[in-house]
C-alpha cells in the first residue's frame, strides 16, 4: 500500500473517530431514520461490485449515505441530524456491511471505502451549512439545485482521489487517469446521484418507504454492471486462452503472448494511453501471432523478428483477417495488421499501438522468459541501435524504463 | 410502408377515429394545462431518445411511465392528449399513417387507463401525502389497462398487415415478452406523480435518470456478450486454418450439439455451455503436429498417441476461461466411446459426461456430411444411418435418437464445398479422426518392421486431388 492510500485511510479514520465520539456525546437525533439509512448503507456494502479496471464500487451504499446527508424532512417532520451523525452512521453501516466479506476471507479495499466515506462527508458538511438557511427550505428548486451541485462535487472529489491513487499505483499520468476514472464512473455516478436526491425528496412524501422504492432501479443497474464486468473478465480470459493456441502447437515460445501483452500494457501506460486504447492494445498484443497458425510449419523458436519482412507482413495480414472475422474488433485487427510496419520516421506511420507491439515483440523474442539483467540490457541496445529505423525511439525509451523498473524490482 | 389490405385499412381507420373522438368529447375542466404541456414535452423527449436493448435494434423508451404519470395527474382527457403526441414523434422514417395510428393508439390506451383508474377509486390530480397507500390499487389497475389496450391494438394490427401475417404469432410472443417488464416500469409513473407536489416537473428527470442508466447498463451487458461470442467464433475459425477442409466444423458441431441439447431438454444455461463446448472442442488439434494430421498412410503408435492427446491439449488451452465448467468435461471426453474403447481415458457408458456424449454424436455427424479432400460429402440420411448403426457401441442411443428427432423438424444446412486457396496446393488431411466410417489406421511396431512402405517427406508432397493423387496407403 503506498503513501497516498495510507494518507486517505488515516484521514478517513480520524474523521470517523471524531464523528462517533461527538455523536455518542450529543446523542442520536431521529433514531429510526438513522437505523433505516444505516441498514441501507450496510446492505449496499454487502452487495458491492467491481467495475472494469478493478475498481471497487458500492452504488447502493453511496446512494443511501448521500440521501441521508441530503435529507431535509421525513414525512412531515424535519430531519435535523448533524453532519457528524451522518458520517458516524455511514461509517458504522459500512463496517457492518463489510464484516461478512471479511469473514468469508474476501479482500476488502479499505481505501475505496475511505474514499466513499470522504465524499459523503464533504456533502454532509456543505449541505449542513447551506440547509441552515431558510431560503433552501422555502424554495424547492433552490434545494434541488444545491443538492445537484453538491452531488456533482462529491462525484468529482471521489474521481480525483481515485485517479491520484491509481496514477501512483499504475504509473499512469494523472490527467489520463482522471479522464478514465470519469468515463468509467459517469453512468453509475449519475444513477447514484439521482437516486440519492430522489430518496431525499421522496422521503418527504412517502416517509421511509421511499428508501425501498427508489433503490429498485439502482439495484437493476448494479446487477447489470456486475454482469457486464463479469463478461469483460471472461472476454479477456477467452482471448488469452485462445491466443495460447500458437504456443500449444509449437509455433511460439510458451508464455510469449502473455509476456508481450504485459510489456505492451506497461509501455502504453508509460506513454499516457487512455484505458479504452489500452484495452485494444492488450487484445492486439495477445493476438498478434495468430497469423502464424496459417503457416505450414513453425518458425524456429517462433521468433518473427528473424523472419523476412515480406513474411512478417503476410503473417500480420493473416492475423488481421482472422480478427476481423469477429466483426467487433476492427480496431484491434488494424493494430495487428500494421505491427510489422517499420517506423521509418514517416508521418503518420503505423499507429502507436502497433509500434508498441513491434517493440515489445522484438524485445521478448530476444529475451524471452529469461530474467537475466544483462540480457535485457543487450536486447534494448540492439533495439536502440536499429539503424533502419524499424522501431520508434520514443517507444524503445519507454520500454527501457519499464524493463529497468522490472529488473530493479527483482 | 407495405400496402394495407382492406381489413387493415378499416381497422386503422377505426382506431384513428376513436382516438380522435376521445379528445374533443371529454370534459376539459380540472386539467392543469402547464402540467400537460410539460408532460407532453417529456413524452416526446422520451420517445425521441430510446435506449437500444438488444443488437437486433429493439429499443425501449420511458413512454409508458410518463403516460401513467399523466393518468394520475391529468385525468382521462389530459392523459389522452399526452398519448396523442406520439404522432409527433421526431423519428424521420415514420410514415404518416403509422404516426396517426400510434398517436390514436396511445390516446385510446391512455383514456382507457385513466377511466379504469377513476373507476377503481383513484382521483385525478396531484397526490398528497394522504393519498398513499390508497392510490396504489387504482394505479395498478390503470397500469394493467394501459398495457392491455396497447397490446391488443398492436397485436391486431400485426395480424392484419399481410407482410407480417404468418409470423405475427411469434411477434405477438415478443410483444408479450416486452409487455410484462413494462408493467414493472409502471411504478415509476407513480413516483413521478407523487413527487410532482414537491419538485414539480423535475421529478420526471430525477426518476428517469436511474431508469435510463439501468436500461443502458443492460444493453452494455448484452452487447459485450455478443462481442464475446463473435470473438470466440472468429478465433475458433482461426484454428481451422490448419486444415482447410474443416472450415466451419466447430461452428456446425456447436449448432448440432445445441439442437440435441434442446431436444433432450437441457436448461438454458446448459444449452449455452454446450454451445461453447461444441465451438471449442477441437482446439486441441493444434497441439498435434501438422505432419501427423496430414499423413496419408497408416499412423505409427506415437503419431496415434499424439492425436489421442488433442482433447487434453484442448483442455489445457481453455481451462482458464471462467464460465466453462461442465463444458470442459465435454471437451476433454468428446472422443470417448460408449463401449469404453475411446480416448483419452477409455470411459464407458454413463461414466462419460453428458456433454461429451452429445458432442461425440454432433462431431461424427458433421464430419460425415462435409466434403473431404478424399471423398465427397455424405447425404444426411446416410450419415444418420451410420449414427444408428454405431449407436450403442460408439454413440449414446439417447443422443442419437434426440438428434434424429431434431433433424426431422429442422433441416440441416449442408456445408458448401470449400474452395481451395489459389497458389499453394490445399493442405488437407487424408484421414479424419472424427469420421466413424474411416477409423484411423495405426501400424503397430511389429508390422512396420516388415513393411516396405516408402517414407515420403510429407511437407513436400501433400496429396493434391486436382493432380489425381490418391492418398498413399490405399491399395
């Protein structure tokens, strides 16, 4: 766990301690509401989902906590709970909901929980200040506007913190990480925000029944996202498995596709590619050797780098034709098709993903699964000294940084 | 726009007339006009932004909840007016007659729903906190009435339009399948109406955003699932580049396995799993050296062992794919025989997993009915006769019978003959390990010692049918 995550968890922890202390001292106002919303948060933590890119999310918990923060009235009675109480109830709910996961031995992402708590805390504090003014209580449209702005602020704060942590962990650029985070979280975030506002408002009309009623669409959304994330995982597993067919038939050294894809991903992140582009790069890197299946016999050692350019081009074409058959991977097919094109400094030249795969492929063909540092250095030298401008120097430099980090990590 | 029959014209005319009459006749008192304008605009926006819910271009829009909100807030005539705005749908490609029919249909449906609502004890107007929970029953009645009238009107027009005549019943089932979840979405109409008191028209935005996101999420999932299936199909076809004449084999085996599975009555998830198993069953063939696959003469024991390994190799490749579970057993054991003489483990009878028994039948059938380099395709009846002949020894009789029954209903599409690529002679096997009529000939060591069979380097001389070569080994 790195420094950013630790800082986050400490901040959240201190806040929780302060909130619980204060709430215990002052006493809970509106016990029934507190219990109901706390139960909703616990339920939401229990049913957390994982979005693509290994992002943990608990939409129902967040919606419930935000609704509790934005609550003005329940039925006809005002709800005067303080921001500290909101934080305390949310924290308790989260812990209760996380206990079954811990008991089952499932890893809990504490920094994700801390992030969610902090977002709710921001909204609770700000809204508490603003709700004190009578203007909001008088005009519904003002209250609505304030709620909407605060929810957006919470969403942004959450995204920024998540992007900071992710950029540090994955060595991605912050700007790219932030735009990726926003893109992935936007639909679910919109549903969560709207549901939170809805519950807060509907509680005035329907009382606590609003909680049960308005969670329904969020539940459907969450289920759909879970299945979506599941099938993304399956998709990657399938591509990974089927790309190993070249290895089983002896065309390619065992583990080659997997190593090339991991290398290409690291280089792509180093060069600041966005997540959708990284996904295409990963698929292309896994499947870049598929064209070799059409050859009558294996290339010795599977090293395409030792084969004539015309043959390399043919293999690339064959591979691209196979991938295009899927009908949904045309971008990937194009990357694979142009992977054998030399860089030559021409403008625009082959796409960045193709250049990355070419370099990663060349590197792995020379180094393989060997972890010897000297061999990696020698391979990089050979790529750098390439006089016919086969490889993009920028890509080779990024590759050397990635390889350097790997060998120093061992 | 197809030409309508007389019956259809009369029907459409009647609906349009009825819809048109409902509005001018009704009482206009008590309608909150600003609310009506807002709801009508909202309805138009919803209809203009449908969410695709399946790759077959079906779409969903939040139109029904908006109309139900109008039913509660505006009463019969107001709701009918909101429904009538369907005629002004912003889609460009709608014919005028179709527009008028849509508008009239929704106006009528809304009117009936609102009348049912009032008849069941509801009150038109903004609900107050005292309205709950008494409002729920009349609202449910209204929702059912709306859906019912809509369904009946649509079904009738589908039945009457000649282009869709014979398939109307199936479309009817599809409409019904869409009708039931629509009932579930009806509750959001009530929510919109309930919140109108507090936040006015903004309640619609708040209620609809999570709804749209939910539908969008479902659509994403469906799209990704189809993408996954397409990619798997493409990659399996890549496998078949090794042996030209078996193009499409995996897909056909998959299809045949699904036919058998459905006939036996597998659950939907298992049918899905066997579809994948059929697709991936021969992946392991890649682990067999090409020379062995293309060998013309009898195989040595080592070569035969290499072929026998392909189910295990296949398993190695696909083992890490998460959802396959039972399909893995099908892939690993698809060459077992009921009499126990199969490979790799020699399981017999019921020891063989069910999936494997199904795939075994499908595999053999397709290999017999497709053309090979050394023989043409066999007709379906002959292949079925072979299946029956070996049923009990190689194949499970239950599966064979199920397949025969399925084929009697659905014709089997024989694969088109595959054209050889220009330039190189077509690489092709001369023995098919799937074909039960031509079992692989294995030469044991003793025989080989005395054999005078020349050993020809095979990558130099693949048998080329166009040259009139006959596969070596056949005397």
